[in-house]
């Protein structure tokens, strides 16, 4: 047997697997790197987070990615070069983290790399007859595998699309395996650039489980503050938003889009919710002269309302608990706005379930890799909330 194939067989046969999960979101904060140990698979999965770090991206790297990010027309050579560059750069960050943690690459069985999304194009957004749902993440897995010497799984979203999904959100798989609890309806709410949630019913009926995007989390707030204050990447501690007052007219205009009336599940991204979207809403509402503080307060409230409306629409009178993760949970005004609209709902974070909320998405991609390597098929059943019952991840060998 080819030694690389034997290597995969050996990994699959191990009682405990060590997998690094990587996540780089649309907010471009940095690369999340989670070193995880896995025992078992499927609903018998146990995960232990050994180490976690977020390595901030440099201003130059952010500038390079943004030059090709979420644009319908970009320089093709730049996309080609950045695909290789991001892979090599992420490999460097992994190697540096392993050295810091005093872990040898030979101790790691696999890397699960989300890559860097540069364009997300569900059919509901592009509306081009005859063309399928599509998405594109760069950061080639072969470059990571070769430079680290570790088997790498990447490009997870393509299989989801090929099997009938929209390529997002993928958190539902890991959420189900790691966080389902009999007798408790749980909402796993992740507020990144885009806010999304997974519904985990307490009756453990897999046909009722689903995951969906609900609208902007941080993406519009981050884009706006960067456009007005180039030295600031986000509204730290809600400082600017807290100094302003939300404008009801602007908030209403921001909420006035067919996306919010679409059924679940659905996906979106900065391709829709961007500065042009804000500018159009300000023109319609006559709020072009609002102060930056008032605009930021309005964007904050817009994100909170879109999240809460989606949750209420989903569960109606059913009782549920919310478990937070993602960068948005560190935005105090956003969380306060959500809590005010979800009265009587218990809101916690995933640390109570044994996984750091900052590390959760990286851990979930490591979980997808574990399933790809050793898992059996998961059956989520038919229906409008159908989740493709597939294993995801393209395998890149280091030799």
C-alpha cells in the first residue's frame, strides 16, 4: 500500500486523534488555531481542546485579502497568487503555534482548514438562470500540508453544495455532534461577520435540526468604522455605538429587504450586506447626514433585531436556551440589545458546554475532519430543513 494511504488508515484506526482546526472569517480578525484531541465519532464524539490561539492578521495582509474579497470583478492573477499565499501563510502560523505549544508536527494527525472566503454566491443572491449555488475559499490545502508535514483537509463547503446545500452554514454538523442535549431546546448562536444559528431540538429529532444565516453580525459595523476611522478595525467595547442613538428610520430601512422574509435555511454574506447596502438605506430613510455614532448605534440595533426576529420566527412559543460564540459576543451593546428583545430567554456562552466560544468555529471544523476520517454517515432525514448527509473535506497529503 502507498505509504500515504497507509498513513490515513493508521489515523483512522487510532483511539485518539489530534486535529488542528483553523478558522478565518469574513471579519478578517486573524487566524483561529485550535489544537484538539478527539475520541470516537458521530454522536459518541468527545473533544478536548488542548490549546487555542488567534493570531491577528497584519494590516498589509488584510489589505491584500480585501482587494479580492466580496467583489464581482477582481484581478484573476491576484486570486491565483493569494490562493497559494494564504495557504503558505496559514502554514507558517500553524508551525509557529506548534513551536510555542512545544508540540511536534509529528504529534498532529490532521489539520482542518476552513480557508478564507472571498466570495459566496447562493442562487438566491446571484439569481442567474441555470447557474448553481457557489462559494469560493482560498488558502490551498496542499500548500498547508507540504509546509507543515501534516495531512490537511480543506475546502469543506464544496461537498455541501454538491449534495444540495448552499455551502453554509456548516456549524450544524459539529453543533449536533457536540452540543445536543435531550430535554433541552438549544440555539447555538454564532455572531461573526454574518450571524447564524443552529437549532438543536430537545427531542433529538434530527429531521427538525437546521442551521441558517440570519443577517449581518459584525460585518456592516466593521466595514463602516473602517471606512470612517482607518486606524480602527472594529468598535471596541461598543465605544462609538454607545455614544450615539439608534435612528428608527434607518433601522427600518436596513430591515426592508426580501432576504429577511425568505424561509430557513438560507445563507448570505458581505456580497449583500456591505457599505453600498447601508448607503442605499440612508438614502431611502433620509438619514445621510447622521453622525458616525448614530449610524453605528443604528447598525448595532439592526444586527440585534434581525437576529432576534429570526429566533422568534423559528421557535414561536417553544422554550429554548441560547449559547453564544463568535466575535460579536464581545460587543456589549449588541448583547444588551439582544437580551432586551429576548426577555425570559436564558443566554449563555459555549464555555458552559466545555468549548471556548472564541475557539468554537475552529473546533467545529476539526470535528468535520474527524468525521471525514473515521465517521459513519449521519442521516438528517428529508424535508425543507434537509442537511446533506455527507462527509466533507478534500484531503491533501504532505508527500
